[in-house]
C-alpha cells in the first residue's frame, strides 16, 4: 500500500501554505489543507509516502534530507501529524521567510500554455555579468 500525497504531505513537512504566495494570490488565512485532512492518519504505518515534490525545495514548509518515508515514520516525526493544529500552524507561519524572486512570475507562467523547451546550451557569462544579475535580484537575491 502507498500514499501518493501530492504536495500536501511531504517527508517531515507539508507543502508551503498560501501566505507564502506573493501578489493577488496571497491568502492571509490558514494553510489551504486542514491538518485533519492530511493523508495518512487512517493508513497503515507500513504504507510508503510518495509526494510529488517539495522536500529540499522552497515548495516545502521545512527542509528534509529524507529520500523516502512511510506513513508510520510521518505519524511519529512529522510536526503536521504530531503537534496540535493551532501550534503547528503558528510555528509554520512564524517560520515563513521571503520567497524566491521567480515566485512573482509563477502564476502567469503556470497558467500559460507550455511551449517547446529551449534545449540550446546556455551562453557563457563573465563573473561581472553574474554579479550584476545577482545584484539586480534576478536569481532571488535582493537588489544591492
């Protein structure tokens, strides 16, 4: 048995809640998935957990080094399943940090029809070009 948990239940964490989304999609309320509805509470401990993404990325509310998990491991260690809901949500929201700069463009990019990928090799960039692009905030940094 396995649980394909999408972005809701991740290894040791949950998906990033709506308050992390910038712009008009920002929702100042609680996370969109109520903790009581998280997958796993009724499943056998040996069921594998298979999230779609998140662990080790910004899509995850917390970081994890895990490369696999089971429902039993999550029931014992995942704060979303071990802490009272109010405490978990308060801790989660208190720990939110700034999102990467590309998040401001994600909604439009995700809504657009996909195009063929550009598989051409990237152009070489000098150290000066990279410094300028980082300073401008292009890769998630803040302008200097």
